[in-house]
């Protein structure tokens, strides 16, 4: 077994995961605009609440967040705005869906 190659592969996978996660977060921030609209900066490690369950964002999956809910074994994939609340310095803030041109009040 070539341990040097295994370490290289692991480091390369970690680098690719960081790049994927960063690109997903950039898209989520730009598309939903939660920071400007609601004062929420979506990031890894932020505390969230969905359907009464609190947890921590541990990863991304495209436009979804991967959340490790408190007391649960497996993380869940949740939509950024669908029933989501985010913990901020001012308390819990509900994420509103992104307004669309056809429905600006949405």
C-alpha cells in the first residue's frame, strides 16, 4: 500500500470539497440575498432551526444546506429559505424566499 499516495488523494479530495462548498455558498448568498434582505450571512457553522429542530450547517449540496440537527445521528439536506430560521446576534431570523419579478411581494 502506498501511504504517500493515499495522503495525497485525501488532501486533494479535501481541497475539492472546500472549493465545492465555497462555490455553493457564493451561489446561495448571491441568489437568495439573505444578508442584504434579512441580515443573515449563510455559512458553515451557522446555527439554524427548521420545523422546530435546531442544528448546525455542516456542508452544502448545490443550493441546499446540509444540517446536523442536535441529537440526531445523520445530517439532513434543507432548502435555504423553506421554513428556515437562522440564529444571528439579534436572535432568530426567518429566511424569506427570494422575490421573483412575476411576484415581487413573495
